[in-house]
């Protein structure tokens, strides 16, 4: 029997790495999200007119849309102890809906309903009492612009208005926000009854009983709705899951026919049912060749519908943007399943291992990485650490938490291991956290997240706020469509395709210092990488150097605003190494090394310190018949990088120059003899004409 694919719902994992099932993770920002979602409507009005939100509506008042008017009236109603609802609307053929009526929630009277054929029908008391409070809107078009004005308004009620602590309990204002929904579902799945769930939420949020923004009835209705929509029955859900997984396998097979480089792998149980499945497209594999030195494995989400753990592999390209390298769906989050996922990824990438892998805090994942990627550095993303800290300690520390967080942020950025260990002990003693199990867990992982331990690991600017936001944007695009697994597969492909395409035409970046070394870097690096290096070049001008007897240099800020760094210079091999280890960490030379190069009269960056992954030319490696640069300017910038490098290398020796000169003449002659009229040249000409 053909079965309709089940709608897929993704939720953020809330399991705590301490492996105590009663402990959950409340991600940093959830409180802010709850607050902002609660007040966002008021803020929208306040931002446009600070005093409008507290004023009584009046006849003739103008709004840009009927939705704006409803939000305005709703905020007024809440402040005055009642709620509103949408009543009648009037429509015409020319104007569409041209009148909207908003009324008090107690407006009108309930019409008597036909009683159900039961022995004891329930008699529900109606709250409607014929209240005449209302706001009527009429649409008009002025100078071609549509606007709505208040045509009638009455604020006369025939019932008592509610106090603040009562009005929040009206159905219109009771909301279960997304973070609470996820927690409720997790507790319900663990067997908690509804009344216990409410008590747990009150304890976790530190509020008095009855002070949640929803009541027990709302929780019961929400759980019942979810069980009806998602957990229709264990047997039916299992059957749907099996069908969806089989359809996903078929989608992978079809994709491999269309894309010869597409690769996938899956496992089955003893009954032949699909357990785990992973896949990667051809462009992702090619991207890994250039940008696979650092990868991020995101395991933050799971499918509520299918009980599957979602894993997404990301890289960072030469423009600082996230690229999708692969996807995996796992039956569970055991170390065995995670090991299979890593094995599949390495197989997809033709046996190549990344230098560094970034993940969340997860003991199973840590064991899997150590087993499958023994030569890869394992780093825990700092944003995961900070979210855990917020979840674990914001309530226990109470008013001390803000100060603790400030101290912890400083601790995270210490460069010296001994200093980190010393300050850690002081921090734990100061806030009385010696016996806290979460702090002990975090300390056991310190070699994977503390900057003092990972400062020499290559991260390629992946652990920045900007890249974190880029990842979040990609995840939202992938998970925005709550549909079956097959459509989810297509959505992953769409995001991977768009993320792995050649970037939009590169913007011209102005120089700041007029230094030859800066001009040289601009011709080779992408705007993203050049912007990072440019900041270091400009900062280097504020540093003084002191040469030591062994040829090394002590480099410090002229105002001694930060600590000094030791720069080791080897003129024979043109090697430079700074104790700050910025180049090893990001692939961008630091201000201290740049200062020494300037002292040594370098007018161009040594080629070995311009990483290929940050060069403009690395974008050219992914051109194919379907992915040409969009304009001749794109080609000019890309080829300029190549020619600049060739010029630099050829001037090093006469033999090199003669060879390059000879080969370029042959290449030019060969290109001139090639045909010119094809679709690509026509496309480029058309683009240039339109630009001019």
C-alpha cells in the first residue's frame, strides 16, 4: 500500500553531555528569544513612534496595513485589560478587502449549538456578553499608496477589565514558544505527566507557580496535538519511517545517475531496513580538495518524526563562507554510528583527512573522532561551550552569573596554558564550583576548546562570530521546509549547490597604507582574506622591533598595550615564525611577522605565506562547463592573481624568466589560434555591454 510521506519536524537536541537524562541544555539566547518574541510587536510600533503604543486609537488614525492596525490595537488592549479578535471583513472586486472590523473578545453572543446526541452534554459558559468595544478600518488609496484609516472606534466595555496578572492568561496572550515546545516534547517522550512538565519548567525558569506564559491546559493540548500529528501510533510511525528511508535511498540512486560524482552510502539492520544513510555531491568533493583542511560537523538537530540524528559537514571557502560538504542521518548517536558517519565521509573525500575538525561537546563524537581521524586535531566550538555555560550556571549563580561570564570570557582567550590553569583554579574557588559536575566535565575537555591549548591548531577563521552566523543561516535554509525526507534531501542539495558555486563578483578593496606589500596582497587574496591581512598590515605600523643577537626579534606595541611577541627570522629559507601563532591558526600573517618583514625590506609577501586556500585563484579550480565567471572583470581579477605570482617567481632567476617568457609566447600563440565564437564568449560580451 502506498503511504503518504510523513511530515518531518526538526528540533534542536537538548541532551546534556553529562549524560544525565534529567539534565537538559537550554541554549544561550533562548531567554532573549522568548523576551523578543513576547515584545517584538510592541517594539515594532515603538520604533516607528515611541509614544504611539500607549495612546488610545482615534478616528482618522492611519496605518500602513491592516496587520499593523491589528497589532497596535492588540497592544492597546493588553495594556488596558482585554483582548481583541478579528470579526467581519468586506470585499469588493476592485479593491479586494477594503474594510476590517476588530472587536473586543467579549463582543457579540454565542449562537446556540445543536446538542450532540449524548446522555450528558457539556454546558460551556460563553465569555461573550455583547461588548461594543471595537475598531473599524477602511482602506483607501492616496497617490497610488494603499493605507488604512480608523473609521469607527469605541472603547466602551460592558464588563470588567482585567489586571495585568489576569490579562496575560487570556487565550490571545498565552503562547508556548519554540524553546519550551522542544522541552515539553522531550519531557513528554520521557514519560512525564503534564502537571509534572509544568512544574519542571517553572523550576528551570526560576518562576513562581502559575507565572509561566501559558497554563497547564495549553501544555496538555500541545502534547495531544503533537501526538496526533507526529506519533499517530508506534507501528504506523515505524512503517512510515521505513518508507521514507527507502524513498531517500531511491532519491540518492536517482541523483547518482544525474551526477556521476554524487556518492552515497547506507547501512541496513538484520531485517533489511535502512538504518543510517550519508551522501555528498560532486561539487562538495571537489570543494574538499581545496577547502578540506578544516571542517565542522554539526549534530545539533534531530528529527522528531523519525528519531534520526542529523549531521551536516561544513567547510569554509576562500571568501569566508560556509560550504556544505556532506550530510548524514543516523539511527542513534552512539559512538558506533558516529564512527560509521566519519568513515563514510572519509570515503566520500577519497581517503583524505582534514587537519582539524570542529564539533559540539559529545563524548561519543570525541571517541569516534579519536578512532577514525587519529591525526586530525579535534576542537570544540567556543559558541557551544558558551551556550552550555549559560544553561548550566545562569540559575545556580543567579546575580553572580554576569560577572562569572565576564571572567570566563577572559579565561577562554588566555594564550598561556600555565596561566589558564592558574586562573581556572581561581575562578572555580571564587564562585564555589569545585563540586559542580558540569564544570568538571568542561575542564576534562579543556584541551579541545581553550585558546591556550588550540592556538596552534589551524582553524581558517572558522570559529568566528561571522562564520557562526553564516552556519546558522545555512541551517535555517536547510531546515526551513518541514516536509518528508525526500524533499529534505532536495533542500540539502539546493543549499549545497548554491553554497559551492563561484562567489558573486569580487568587490574592489581599497588600500589603507600605500605599502607595496599591501598592494601585492590585494592582487592575490580574495577580498575576505585581504581584509583580514589588511587589518594586520595597518596594525603592524604601531609596533616596534628589537633585534636580538640570534637574529630574532622582540615585537611590541609602541604603547605596550599588549604583550610582546618573539618573531624568529630565518633569512636562508625565508622563514618567519611568531610566538602568537596567528599564521598557524588562521593562515593569515600576524602584525608582528609583517612588521619584521617590513624591517627586512620585503615589498611582497613570501609566496609560502600566501595560502592557496585564501587566494583568488583557488576559485578557478572549480570552474567547469556549467560554472564560468559571470563577467570579464571576474576573469581579470582571477587571472591577475596567477600572473602576479608567475611574475614574482620568474624574477627570482634568469633561467626562470627565460622559461616563463618562452612558454607564455607559445601559450599566447595557441590561444590566438583558438576559435572565439561560442556561447561563453557571447555571454561574456553581453555582460560587458550591459555593465557599460
